[in-house]
């Protein structure tokens, strides 16, 4: 399904996410005192404390920008916005 220009998740991420290289990885802190991250699009929480049935943390792995490991994109948003943002994939994608 094509993503519409007025999709609520689009908030100008083109400025910093267009054409980036992305890799799939388990969540890891950006720096030592870092807590959790959110998907750049839908704000889903990505954290290593994920557990099944936990409503507060949606993922424990996601796509992240390869060069700085700073911008996280959840599985669903990656699929939805991959074509629009022309991301290149480094390494293996998760099994479907
Ligand atoms: Zn998302």
C-alpha cells in the first residue's frame, strides 16, 4: 500500500533520514547512560526490556542508521517508508 503524503507519521524526517544506510539490530544504548529509543515515525518504544504482552515497549530490535546508530525505525514503519526514503540496507534483514 502506498503511503500518503499526509500520513500522520511523516513529520519532516526527510531532512535527516532520506537515503540513509540502515541496518537491523537488537536495541543497544547510544551511549552509556542512554535509556530507550522511539521509532522516528510512529514513536513506538524500542528497548531491551521488551517482553511479550508489555504495552509500554513495542520492540527490542529495529532498524537503525548505520553510521551513527542514532535514528531508529521500527519494523512496520521501515516497510511502509522504505521506498519513499530510499534507504539502503546493510547486512541481513530480519526473517519475515
Ligand atoms: Zn514505527
